[in-house]
C-alpha cells in the first residue's frame, strides 16, 4: 500500500464513499458501456438514497458517467454539463435485496445502436468500489487492476484461447472470473491483469473467432 | 527497509540519524518502485490542493449539501481582523481558521486531500500550513512534514482502521490529530522520538470519540471538530517538544483505539442512529432535508 492512500487521494468532498466512490461507479459504467450515453437511469439504494443530495452522490455519479475522475471539480456542476452534452438522466430511489448499503443500479441507453447496459455497483469504503452485476449476471469487478471484460460464444476451449493470447503477450492474469447465462449461449469473462494490455493485444482478441466483444477497463 | 509500528519508524530514523519523513519517503521509493523525484512531486501536488482549499474556504461563504455549515472560517477571519493584536497573531487562531476552511470546502464539494479521510481532511493541512506560514517555511519543508504525517497514518491503517464506520471518529479525527501532531514536531525541530510522543498524546486524548453525524452528512459536528482536533494536535506537539513523554507508547495507544472501536456500539459508528444524530434538532433537520 502506498502512503498516498493515507495522505490522499486528492478528491472532491465531502465523502470518500459517497462522493469519490460514487464518481468511480459512474465512470466504470461509462467504460463498460463504451458508447455515447443518450440516457441514464440511476437508481440509488440504502445510504446512497438517504443522503444522496447532501453528499453529492447524485452529482458524482452523473459526473462519473460524463467521464470525470473523483478529483474533477466539474463533478459539482455535472447535472448542467450533462444537459449541455445531451445526456438525459433521471435519478430515483430503489430498494435492492442483499446488497451493500451504498449501492447504485445504473441503466445506460444508446438509441442509435439500440444498446442497453445495466450494472449494479457498490461503494465499499475509502472510495473503493465493486461492480456486482452486469446485465443481470453476478460479477466482481473492482477497477483496482487493469481489467478486460470479454463476451464470447460459449464453446469448449474458448477460455483457453483467451488466456493463451494473453500469455503470448506476456500478460500475467491476477484474477479471472467466467460465467454464462445459459449453456451454449454467450459466455463472459472478467480478467484482472498485472499489466496493461496494449492495442495489439486487444485487436488480437477482437479478431479471434467466437469473441463478440472486448472491453478494456483501466485502473480507476 | 520496512516499518509496521511507530517504534520501528522512530528506530529507523534514529539509526540513520535522519527524520521520520526521510524514512517514509525512502520506504515509499522501495515499495512502489517510483523515483524519489516523482514521489516528492506528488506530495507537492497534494500540498497545493491543501493551500487552495484553505485560501478558498477562508474567503467564501460555502454552499454545502446540507446547508448546516459554510461560513465558519469566514466569520472567524472577520472577527480576527477586529480582534486585539495578540489574538490576531495567535497561531491557534490561524490553525482553527485553516481547519474550518478546509473542512467547509470538503462539505461543499470542493477539492481536498483525503488524509486520513475526507471527513478529517482539515486537520493535517491546518497544522502544517499554519506552522509553515508563521515561520516562513518553504513548500519543500511543509511537503516533508506531509510524509511524516502519512507514515504515522500508514502504521495506523496497517494495525487498525481509519474508517468512522469501523472505529468511530477517534479513527478519523483522532488519527488525523495524531498524524498532525507528529508532523508538527518535525516541522518545529523536534526529534523522531518526540514526534512519536506527540502522536501518542494526541491520539490518547481523542480515544472514545464517536461518529454521529447529523443527517448522515459530513457537516455537524465534523467541520468544527476538525478545528478542535487541529488545535489539539498543536498542543500535543508543544508538550512533546518540551520533553513531555507519553507514559503509554504510541503503538499501545493504537491498540487501545482498536479495542475501543470494537466495543463501540454500531449506532455510534457513522450510522447516524445515535448521539447527536438522534437529538430532536438533528431529527428535524433530517426530515427537512428529505423533503
């Protein structure tokens, strides 16, 4: 652990969990969506819902959706900036089951490509976050390491192909999760790595047969 | 080189005949594999954020999320312009003004350095910047003091907690005061052992402090508590410089803090279900804010 985790981070107040963490959740949703966000529906649960306005949790999440980091002073004026950039958004309260008290459910829409993404993420303390659900599937995504989110056809050997490609570029896998909704359907894997993959790695994966989508998520 | 206790940190500094800040810097270089120059640059950037927050908070009436605080530093500054000469120059007044300014900026979605946490972010900068300003110290010296504060806080984070939800406010403002006290000793020319004594004394006196924020916001009692804790840190540093020692060593005080935090009921650990948060006035404020 670095001493800058004690004397830092520089951030927009007032709360590392309710403001900095909230901004990171928004930014993570944006990175996962990787498309223009026409409309965002943000649902706040628990303590996030109870003290959203006072902690700027609502503004921080919208700011994160606009791509702002936790120390960006534009977080404060994110509602106005979202209007300017043509990102529609709505905020509401929700009661989710068995989740951390600081949790948000975010739906993102893009009309042109008819795209939708839904995530559930929690701010788990000190500004750290955890995405616990993507499009209804349980995941565990923290953004503390360079991460790849890959969707692929659920075929035998597919995970092996992915890991060999990474291995051939000398990228070490720290943690990996695989899941799918239905046998033979679309599989999904989340790979946390010790190193940042360059564009060639990502191209290689994208060009691989049976891989549908490759999303690179930098450390946040 | 590594340290897991305050005693180890002091011993390393004594053995190398150097300061705590230098040891903290060197360990960071080894651990994170980043150059000394880069680390120093990052800390100077933190110092800049701290200075800006103080400057803004002193001069502005800040709009905060709950609207329960926002003009404290401004009021204090105005009062001090008309106060008696001796009071104007009082370092304590400077310290509490700076602490209020930073804590208000934090409450108003301004930029601060979370150290040890956002809620307790006013204490360390107040003490270091006020001593720096009083003594015309350069950024380099003040930045070094931030390494000392960080190293002391680092030990606490390894052994205990820095979260109000886990340890109450003693773990946030208490630790912030202890970190600031140690850093103040170094800035004022004291030895590493004196810094450890100041750390211990400051933390001892804030043991048992609960976290009971009104309406769950980082406003009441947090903002003013930062000012009290900062003045408290300076007091501890003066006692340590005079050669006053802490009977209970710093590392044992940290242990006591952990134990007290474990024994503290959940309603007093950042849940806003006890203490000040459930007073009639607080409940009324909470209702009003929800509407």
